[in-house]
C-alpha cells in the first residue's frame, strides 16, 4: 500500500505546486485594459449662438398732447388702423377758443394804437411846420421851434412802438390759434394703435412733460427683434446673417430673419455686458405681436458631410497604467501644451485590442461634436474616451 500511494502523493504534490505557481503568476500579471469608446461618423456641424430678444415694430410712435385739458372724445381704440393726419382724440377747446378771441381783440387794439400814433405824428408835423414859418418871421422864439421838432420825433417813435405792439399781438394770436389747433390730436403716421392710455373725461396735464395718449406702430407686417448677445459671442455676428427664432406663442414654429446691424452701445446688467443685434423679420401673416419674447439662434458657420468626432474623444488622456506597452505615454506639462497647439489634437483610437495615439487637425465645433480636418481618422473608427483596467483574476462575487 505504501508503494502504491507514493506515486499518488507525488502527483498530488505536483498538482498543488502547479496551482500555487499559476496563482502566483496570475497575481503578477499586468491588468488588461478595457476601453469605453465613441464612434466617428459623418454629417453636418453647425456653430450656433443663442440669445433672447423682444419683438417690436420697426417704428413705434408715442402720441401725446402739447396742451393741458380734459379729453372730450376718443375716436380710435386698441388695434384700430389709422392714417396720417386722422383725428384720433380731442381735448375740450372752450378755454383755448376764449384765448383766441382775447388775442384777436388785443391785435385789433394794437392796430388802433398804430392809427392813433400816426394821427398824433401828423399833428406834430403840422405844429413843427407852423412853428418854423413863424420863426422865420421872428414871431416865435427858437425854444418853441425846438419843442415842436422834439414833439414830431416823439410822435414818430410812438408810431414805431405801436407797430411793435401789433407784431406782439399778432404773435400772441398765432400762439393761441396753435394751442387751439393742438386740442385736436392727429395721427402722425399710418399704422395701428397698439395701446391707449386715456379715457373720455380724463384730464391731462402737459406742464411738466408730455403725457402719452396712444402708442401707434407704423407697419406690423414688418417687425424687428432686438436681441441681447453676450460680449463673448458678438464677434461672430455679422450683418446680413440669416437667423432663426421661436416664440412661446408658437412653440412648434420657427421664424426666420436677417441681421440688420449690431449696435456698438453696450448694456451692462450685474457686470454682464451684452450688445443689441437688430433682426428684421417679415410678418406678412401677422403672427408676431409687439412685446413677444424670442429665442434667437445665430448660425455663424455650418459644415456639411464632414467627419465628426464626439468631444469626449478629445478630452481623453491615458495614464501610465492604462496605456499599452510600447505606445507613447503622454506625461508632463510639455506634452499637454504640445497637444493643444493651434488646431492640432492627439486622440487615442482603438486598433484591435490596443489604443493607438493619432494626431489630427480639428475645425468647427458645436459643443458636442468637432469637425476633423485632417489625420488618419475615418468614419466608423472607435475613439477611446475612458479606460478601465480589468484584472486577470477577478475577486469572486459574494452571494446575497
């Protein structure tokens, strides 16, 4: 029995030794990397800038009054179409008519004063002529002649003063007539009334500032959108650029417009600087209304049928443990700086079971995918985004 068990014991020892060696070798093996990848495809890339704005009419006029008084009548209402020169409201004119009559009476009195001054001047001339004739015969003194001459000059001056009074009365009459004319409020443009701020019987005072009675939009078939573009994106916006926008009233519909100008005046709100990009919009269907909030999308650049790489592939950098043996391992600050020079980028492409470094040149990006201008990258390639080391001897799972 002992002779028969010795070979079995030797075999058992050899098996145990082999198992131990295998476990030792497996524990010394380098973990095999396992990669997460994204697929390179072909399609369209568009660089977009998003901003918010407000829809408004091209020309909006605030119609007010230059005289104070009580509103006597209102002849238009909201959404009423009006023509230039059309009467849209009137102010009670009794006081202004009385002022005109008073100014006209003052004008007539001033003209009468002119006639009176002319008559006095004529009498003074006669008196002076008579005094000169008597003085030639030595019948009056020289002092009397000089007094008659002075009276003549005074009479002529009174004629000038009376004529000046006529001019003042004429100006006052014109002013009162203009004020009376202002009691009739006329539309300054052809358009549509979009707001009315007064009612019949309300008193308006124009002493300190002109009160607004109506707001008239010139032509609602032509609108504009004033957008607030961030200073970091304003350099991408160019005059004549075609844009698209949406409004909350029609969430499923996109409207188109064209950039008319980018205004140089900056607006700063809580240290955020924005610029006004004005967009012209055709509103022939009258769907857009003044005051609507628009979400505008500018497209400064767009590429079609290009190789597209998801941006996650550009951010991957393997560590020393995950990088395959014999491949370039980017370590140190100089490598990172080299990888970001210009449009050159280093990515890692899965070739078989290994991740291989590849240098490419990138172009346009929309924030999620980037255009590949050059490099050994084609549609369908798998670009590494993350590496997870997989152990050759995984730990056994514990039962629940």
